C-alpha cells in the first residue's frame, strides 16, 4: 500500500533531521492534529522509530521532557531517495534493436499522446518528441481489441520506453512490462 499524503509529509519532516536525530514534540502524540495517525502509520511500516520512555527521559537534558519523539530509519531514507528518483527519473535501459512491430494497450496510447503534448510544450524534458510523434502517427489499431501495433525506429522505441517507464514509476507499471515482454533481450 502506498503512503498517504500526510504520511509523506511526516517522512519528509523526519528526513530533514540529521541521521539518528530525534524529532520531538511538546503535545502528546494522541492530540496532534492528523499527524498522530500518520506518525504511527509511518512507524508501523518501519520507516521511523518512536521513542521509548527511556529515550524521552534522555532527551530532556535539563529542560522539559518531550512528550513524544520520532526518527527516520534507514529504510525511511531509502524510500525518500527512491521517491526522488521517481519524480526525476533518468531511464538508463539501452534497448535492443527495435522489433518489426510491437503492441501497446489502448490506454498506453493515451498516455503516449499526453506525454507527446507535454514534450512538445517543453514541460517533459528528456522525451524525444519528434520520434514519439512519428511512432504515434504510425500506430495501427488491432482489429477486435484495444491494442495498437507500433512500428518504429530505435529512437522511437526509446521514446516509448521512456514514457512508459515514467508512467510505471508514477501510476501504472503494466503497460511498461507489457512492452518489455515483447522486446528481445540485449546482450
């Protein structure tokens, strides 16, 4: 199950603290707006640790004892790093020679069209808009299904792979994997 928005906020706040540092609060965790559930959910996924009473006593240091404390775990830092890579992906897969033709689902054609519009508007860097346009112009619907057959060059295949890779990181990976299954293995 993916993290909710409030859980991401908690994880990002925890990630802003140095390695091993505790984020403390003065109000009881139970009374904290919505973060009480979010902090506990993040802790339940082993993305952060909640302080024990002994740790809270140690954090007092001559001042008032914090009522709660949490710190990010190594897994939590890894999740933040992975998320940053998803938001700024750089596909590094070098495709094998393009096959004669390959099939994509109709929903993937819609994703490719939306990506083409964004790439042509300049808001989707790293996508070869001319190659993607050529691929989409040559898309042929498969009779009796929602699939389309695409025939393309190496550049066009790379553009399709890049877009479907982005889609797989953000929403749905099935189109990307459907395409990968059709490609020959590169050696």
